[in-house]
């Protein structure tokens, strides 16, 4: 028998080594597989503590995956240490009966997050992307109980920021939750920067996440009761809400919405939120005596949030919107002012845009002397700091008021623009004139005109009458006034009534202001300051007939809007009374001579002609004026 050749033995030795090496690798792989299987089966208990330490260092917050049991406390009854489980098969998975993330050192809160029966699942591809700086996608999150306490200080430092980074530095995006299963949870939120406190509770019931929310911003309080499809899409929520507070503006601040400054209010309605769209139906809003409703959509997807919708209601009292118009009722009266004087918050006009249709049944002008507007329709727009009220259509009985108002808040100084016109306004219906039964109104007629802050106010009254007693009293005609009181106050026909005032630097000056009747002609000159709210007017009455007893002298209207003062010019009156006194010393009957008035037909005729000429020019369109088109009722 022939033995093996040396060459064959040489070939067998490398093969044996390779076979031995392969066996060692297979054995090692088997050991690793067995070790991995044992680790998976036991949940890698030796990695729990290192994982807890690593998370604590990375988050800058104390992280506990097992409770620190203290005898005599509820924690003593929770799962024992080591019950947290970690798995790597098919992705990263953490299961723990307890998870707590501590609050920052400056916080008084017991924790940032506390959860029970937690299971978190991550896919490896999502973990890799998060490691590269992308947003972390959590494939699944489950918990039986969740308690979250969030805080933000006035300087912007927030408890949820990693490593207490400044508010101005970029922060990583919050994890995106793909699937969430939560049996019960609550959230407490305290934001000192916005002055907002909120408390929310969530309970899984009938495959729906029931949500309840209570929030306080200053003295404003909100309650929400609704539901979401699941916690992963909790922002897709809908439900009913109630809201109340001292002013609507206080509610808008934490939400980033520019709302009007009002008096105390209450509101209720329905709310739906999805994909950064807020859909709000206001079923009832009460502001003072105002009763409003509305439907609004607030879109936060754009760089500047946009509000659109409709504001309607049966009644709006301007007093309830006084603060929004710049008024400070109590303080204003103490200072003797009537017009709004509080500075507007122009910066807030540049934080959002709006397009809202307005339809109000009754607008109360907050005075018993004027009838309300019924109805009022307009369009409110806010774009790039320019606030406008256009397409104005307000009714006063058979009359109509239209035009546009705007406030330019693009600069630090407010710029107002007003272009208004009115037509067919029945004075006897608009102005409440309380008189004894059977007596006619003090003034009647159809008024039309236009007003602009750019320089002119014009108005006329056609087909009107004025109280005879009022005209005689204005001329200090005692004899005629006594006769009217005895015979009865019969109205005088207004042959002409025209007002044409120029406006410059907040001061209105009458160019023509004339009332012409068959008995007398009244004209007025002087000025009215809107800036200082002062009056400086002189009224002159020129009678067309003879009167045996009159103190006729110009009347002066001065003082402020809040406290006007009517007086007579002392010079002419002193001359008449002095002459009557001296003549009375000679003969008592002679004292009546200075009080006899034969009339001022020339002056009266001159002013009447000026009035008629001005009226004709206006009717022929020679005076600059906006087109007066009265919409069909």
C-alpha cells in the first residue's frame, strides 16, 4: 500500500485550518446569537442603567427608567428596579413601567414628564436620521398614564429646552409621534412670558381621545371640552368652548391674534383645529349690552397669520368698543374729554392680516339723543398695517350713510383717512326731540352731505322746518317768543340750510353755515378744534320782521365738547341795556326804544342769497364731493 504523498499532506493542513476557523466563527456567531436571544428575552437589564445615565447627560435633566422607591410612599408599590426592558430586534424598543424626566434646577415643578407603563418604538432608519440632525420620528408610543408639566420664565427660558439653551438659540424640532396610545394623561402649562396658565386632561374612551382644557390669561378664562382622533394628531381637535374676560385683547396676546380692546365679555361656541387652521363658530358673544355672533377662520400657515370670516349680531353698542376706538371712559370724563385720546397699539396692526364681513342689525350710538343705525354692513380689512372699514352701508330710517374709514399703522404715527357721505337722513327721526304732546319737532328735513378729513365737510337740509320758538329764542326776541308761547309753536319752513366747513390741522372753520327761514336768517362763524375739543363759535340772528321788545345780540358758543357754554356778546348787550337805563331815567317808556328792532332785512337777504347760491353750486356738482348713490332699501 502506497503512503500519502508529502504534497497531499501539505494541501490538507490549510483546509483544516480554514475549517477550524469557520467552525470558530460559527461558534462565535452561535454564542452571540444565544447571547442576543438571552438579552432580548431578559430585556438587556445591564444596559438600563447606562441608558439612563446617557439620557440624563444628553437632556440635561434627571432621567429615571425605574422609580426610586421610598418606603411609605406610592412609589414603593410600583415595579421593582430592573423591570425596564430594552429590545433591538426589528428596531429599538423600550418598555418600562415607569419613566420620569426631571424639571430643571430653576423650576419648582415636581418633574417635567412622568409616565407609567411606557413603550417606545423607533425604527433604525429614523434613529439614524435623528443622529444626522433631522427631526426624530417616534414610530409608536404607548402609556397608561402621562403627566407633563411645562414652564417658561419671563426671560424666555423654558423647561422643555435641552441643556437650558437661551430662547433665541435654535432648538431641535420636537419629536414627531406617528402612533400614540394613551389611556389617561394631563398637562400643566405655565408661561410667564405670555401670562398664560393652562391645564389639560385627556382620556381614551370609545376609541376617541376625550380632551378637556382650562386656560387663564390674565383675568381671561377659557374652557374647552372636545375630542381628537388620537394623541398623535391631538392638534386635530374639535369641541365646544366658553371664554370670558375683561377684554378681548387679553385673549389675543397669547394666541398671537390682534383682537379689539373691549369691555368685559363672554363668548361661547364651537372650535375645530387642523393643520394650523382654526375654525371658530361664535354662537353667542356678549360685550356689555352688545349681542354678537360670528364665524371665523384663523390661518397660521402663512408668514403673517390671516383672519377671515363674518361678524354679525342683533345689537352692537359703540360704548362696548370704546377702548378699541381709543376711548378711556372713566379717565376721559375726569379730564373733560369726549373724543378718544388713548394711543393706538399700531405695532399690533402689523402682526396679522384680516378680511371680515360685518353685518349688524342695530348699532347703538350710545346716546339717547340719536336713533341707532339699522342695519349696518361693512367690510373690515387689515393688510400690512393698514386697517380699513370699507363698503360702509348704514341706514337711518329712509336715509343712508356710506363711505370708508382707514387707519394707517405702517409707521410709528397713526394716519387717519375718512371719506363719508350721507343722503336722505330724516332729522326728525334721527334726532330724538322730546316735546310736549302735540308740539312739532324742533327741526325736520332731509339731510345730505359728505365729510373728509382731507379738508372739507359739506351738508344741506332740504324740505325741512325749524321751531319758531327756537329761532326767536336764539335772537333773544322776548316779544316774539312770548307771542309764540301764547299762540303755539308753529314750525318755520327752511328756505335754505347749508354748511360748508374746511378742516385743517384738526380745526374745522365754517365758510358758510346758514339757516334761512321766512322769519329770520341765522349764520355762524368761528372754529371747532377736534384736537383740543374746544368750541369758539358765534351765531348771529337777523330777523326779517319788526319786534317791539328784543335784546338781539350775537350768541357765543364756547367751552369744551364735554361742557359747552352758551353766552351773549357783552358789548352789544351792554350798549342796549345801558341805553335803555339812561333813557328810562328820563321817561320809563323811553327805555323801550333801544329794545325796538325794525329787522335786518339787508343782512338777512345777503346771507339768504349766499345760502341759495351755495346750495345751487352744491346741487350742480360744482363743489368737490363724493358721489352720493343711495342703495335700494
